């Protein structure tokens, strides 16, 4: 079997499960991961023999893809903000819209010449905290998560990207106060309501950690409210609080933050035109 034979067989087996462009993307992700070949180099090897030992490996991967398992979990890695990250089923797969939250904070503080203290609440794989630490050289970054397994991966990702981040295991819903003061607090907490599960794909519902995704329909802002209350007492003067939010709850978020005394509340849309980020200050 040649590389071309494998590519065609790969597409044939998955054609009932995914659109052609996604199947092609999977194949090139795999050849880059296992053979260190980019798309052009893979095509150059069309007539080369596909290694026998890899045929079995690709066969197993095809079974997992047919079960809708995300490709990122299959290879154990992904890219976020131009950086490599390990991911497991204990961590969410970072989304492109979350990169916009990171970009907002970097743009806001890129010119700062003073030391900054930054906290990421609900860090998961560490993608937000690590990307900010990598791009804000004057930032002292800490990150909180309730999951020991997620924190283990986040620590590995910090080493992988050669940055220093303090990781803290804590249940933010059971935290009465933060121990330090911060210039910036960021968070992408669980925000998908149970009622929205019917809108989600099996690759998310069946594989990504439920506790990092979903909230009860009757209290969807539970994490945001807890974090905002903590931020009131822990943000330095003119400090910035930034959330990734549920697109359907922007008005409720704005009202909640207003009621708590936050000012300069600004909602921003993501690349898909959805209300996705809220930033605010507390005087």
C-alpha cells in the first residue's frame, strides 16, 4: 500500500461520517504527527510505500474517528495561539474563539512596562495562562483548577512551552477569598446549559469532560457570579476582569456584573459574530 492508497482508503472508510474537507484535514494531521510531513510533503510521497506497522495504527485510529472521538484526543495534542498543547479527556480541547480572549488581554497590556499579576480561573489544559505567560514577559501568572488530572496536563504544557505558571488546585465555588491581588483575572468557566446539549455534536458530548462544559439551566451564571465576587475583592485598582461567555447570556452577564458594581462593561463578538467575551473593571 502506498501513501496515496492509504489516503484514498482513509477517505472511503470515513465518507459516511465526515465531510471530505474534514477527512482530508484528519489525514494530514496524522501524517504530520506520525511522519513529520506537511501536506505538500505528504503528496510528494504518494507513490512511496506506507509503512506496514503504521497501517495497523491508522486502522485503529479510523475506528476511533468513526466513533466520533476528536482527533486531538487521538493524537494527544493540539495547537492554541501558535503553541503546542497536550490534551487528554481530562481537559477541554481549546477553541479558536478562546484565542480571541488571549489576544484581547495581550493587546491591552502589551505596552505595560510594570510587573503584572494575572490569574486564570478554571485553567484546564493551561492554554490561556500559558499563552499569556508566553506573550506577556512582565506577567506573573497563576492558574486555578479543581481537577488534579487537568492540572497535571497543564503543568506538562507549561514545561513544553518553557514558561513559568503557578498552578493551584482549588474549587472556586468553595473559595471565600483569593490569597493575592491581581491586575488581571481571566476565566473560561463552564457555561453551556443542559438545555443546549441537543445542539451539540457527539464528539463533544461523548468525549469532553462534562464538568468543564455544563451548568444547570436554573443557575447558568453560577461560576461567573462566584468569580466576579472574588474579583471584587482581589482586583487591584482599575484591574481587568475578562470572561469567555455563553452567547445566549450576554445580557444576563452584563446585568449581574452591573449589580455587583463593575464598570466599563464591554461585550465583544467572536470571529463567528457571537457574543463571546465580556471585559470589565472594578474601581
